[in-house]
C-alpha cells in the first residue's frame, strides 16, 4: 500500500473511533413512516432527541428511541471513562433503508384478490461528539 493511501486509511480509521454506530434490522414499520421520525432527530443533540422521541405520538418513535439509547451505550463503551451526559453528543447520521416486505393477499370484489405488501425497514444511527468537543478537550 502506498504512503498516500495508508495515511488516508489511518485518518478514516481514527475518525471511526470517535463515532458510535447502532443498527436495527427488519423493523415492522414502513420506511416512509420511519424516515419521518428520523428527520425529526437528525443533527439534534442526544438529550433533546430522546425527549422528542419519548413524547412523540408516532408508532415508529419507540424503536428509534431504543436504538438511540443503544448508540449512546455504544459510544460510552468506546470512550471508557467518559459519560454521554458530560459530553455534548449529537445524532450525526440516521439512515433508513427498505427491507423485505411480507406479501399478503387481500380479498377483493368478485372473487378477486389484491396483493398487499407489509413493508419493513433497516435503521442505522450514528452518534458523535459535537464538532467543538474532542477527546483532548474533555480529558
């Protein structure tokens, strides 16, 4: 591997050490409904995002709240000795991808049957410290 590629790879590896990733697979909610909840918390501070999800009336907010709590726990595990409450964490990225759908038949008039797809999705959430805060500032 050339030195330029090695430097770039090391830089990417260092950037990954600071972030915490959590993913949720095959959530039985349509991706559109989950994306509406994801748009609410994207780029928001973690404490505020938890409050938004906890008091949201949307069905998709409950699994998203559990996923955010998991991402916070992952961040604390990566950064031993530091608490999420002491550091200003933000929801850096939320990605909602479509998963497989369950195909079902729906009775229709005149002996016909319509096809119905019960959609599901995969969610990936990335939590990171705010841009002004690094590991050196809090040590």
